[in-house]
């Protein structure tokens, strides 16, 4: 299931437009996430993708630190779901960087 999500060309569109899943109340730009925002995102991802609980003590960092992580680093912390977390984070980051105007509605 995870592989299908990651390789699907529609993952980005389905993920962002899924009306059934409410997005967490965190900044749209992951570079501005606090440690609490990272924990909120991890809980949201675990719930919405039916992953086992992600130990937040493995991610005691803010969004800028997450930007420096590779897929291997995610997998080291979360073997089941690490690729999905990495992909979702990279999509959020790319979206934020593409829409660099903070007043732009997206």
C-alpha cells in the first residue's frame, strides 16, 4: 500500500485534496515547524495512513532539521512508514518553496 502511494503519479493531488482527511493545524511551510508541529504532523500521518504510532522521541527536532534528513534517516527512525513520511515531508516542502509568497492562498 505504501509503495502504491509513493509511486502513484496522483499521490500529491489525492493527498492534498482528500476532503475526508483534515490537515493538521501546523504552518504550511515545514521550514517554520516547531518541535510540537513536527510531533503533530507525525501523529497526523500515523492516523491518516494507519501506521503504527511513530515515537516522537526519535524526531526531537524542528522543521529545519527535518529538511536535512535523507530517506535513510527517516527509515532508521521509522522502518515501517519512513518512506511515506519522507515523501510527504518532501511534497510539503516543495509545495511551500514553489509558493514562496506567504500571502499567496493555496
